[in-house]
């Protein structure tokens, strides 16, 4: 989760200091505060602000309590509060697809009726309880000055480059520490399904001095300033946002295949105000909400009504079968199986020489 120092007041928002993460209270626009919408989300506060502001323009009597949490904290809160018979969030939005789908599959989400669901892609909707709202590819980020002839364009090209890289490039490739990064684990687990040589690629990376990091931002910052020259499997939405500001930062969708993950939304079964959670979901799935996600937040839209360059529709038209989106379905729960996860971590450590 990207963090941003916002100061004490942002758009009239009051800041509190909870035990789990940052909490922001957005007062109602008309001062009436008749209803409160509670949101648990992994989305950075800086990115959430314009979404909430736009929603409140159409719902001026609604105040919003926004809790910026880690994915694991969100799942734990929803489960523990429901089990205790207490109200939980009205709306949950997380980048951990597997955890969100497990909540829905285990009965912690409720089916909702939102207008956009009728035309939502099948892969992005599970039983009207869990919805993918973004379309975010894993990309190769690279330091442009280090690749005057362009970066590798496939995993096989990446392996060849690593084998023959000059000595000064030793130790300048980075990727996620998958034992600390849920999205890094998901990307690599999907890679292993599509690319049988993934462990060979990791061994070649290790021989070239691979460094591992817990977050996208750790890697993007280092590639942007040249401390690293390559970052593998990086969340494309964050990379694209920073590339607009960093002239030396480039990114490429590897042409053999590109795994795509999504941020998943649901309305909890134990929500205090499920009607407000449903209204916020309907807003984010509307053309207005999806356009805002795509153009303002730089998070590619799922909706087929949005056809700009930063949308699933445009990317699928341009890249077709190169894109491998992770479906919102119980199939993703295999990645949460503890025995399978431990085995995967062992293979990962072995390939990187950590054992």
C-alpha cells in the first residue's frame, strides 16, 4: 500500500490515529451528516480522496469514514467483527484478490443489485458478491538510460540479457519478496502456470544478483534513479503513474504473456449500512466512476463503457491473448492453501539460493 504524507487537513478531512491504519472522516457536504458510509480499503488516501468527493457530490448528506488498511488487516477485521456480532465496513476494496474472494466465498459478503452488473465482464463478477473494478497488468520496469536499444521484450529475452549482462549491471535487477508481498506472490504464482521455465528465470536472476523488496514503490523508486535497471512483475498502475513524472523510468508489457490483476470490491454481510455500500459500489462501477478511476487515478477501468487508452477494453483490443487476467472466482483460492503456499515458497527460496 502506497503511503503519502497529507498534512493535517485535506479537502476539509479530519484525520484520526487508529491502531490499524489511517482513518479519515469526510464530513457530509451539506453538514447534515444523516448517514455514514464506512470503507475499509487498501487504496492510498491520496487516490481515494477524489472518488469520495465525487460520490459525495451526488450524496451530500452522507459522511464517509475511510480506513486505509493492509489487505490482511481488512480480512481480519471483517471476519472478527462479523463473528462478534458487530457491524463492519459498508464497503471493502482491496488489491488482494484472493483474500477478497475468500471473504465472499466464505459468506462474509452479500449479493447486491447494481445497474452496471448486467454488462460487467463475466470474469470480473462472482455471483454479484465480488467485483473486479480495475485491470492492472504486471510489467517490466526499466531504467531508460541503461537500455539505449530498448529493454527485453519477453521472459526468454530477459533470461538471455541477464546471462550476458555486463559486470556493472550485477545486482541491479529487482522483484517482490513474495513472502512479504501478496500481489507479488499472486503475480509469480500465475507466472508459474503460464511459463514452465519460471524457476530457471529466477535462478538466472539470482546469479545476476537479484534484489527483493516488499512493495512496488521500493522497486520503482530504485529503477527511476538508476540504483536498479530492471524491476520484474511490477504493478503496472503504480509504474505508469510514476513514469509520467520520471523521465528515466520506462515500462513494458512482456509480449509472451502479461498477467493482469484487479482490485476487488464487495459489500460485507455484516455492514451497518449495506445500502450505502451498494450505492458506493454502483458509483465506482458507473461510467463516471470508472472514468475517474482510469483518468484521474490512473487505475485501468474494467467497464466496457470506458474505451480510453487506460482501460481493459483498449488493452484487450490492442494485445488480445497476450493479457492473462486473473478471474474473480473461487479458483484463485488455491493460492491461499497453506500447504501449496509453503511448497511454492520453498521452490522460490531454492531458486534464489536462500536455502
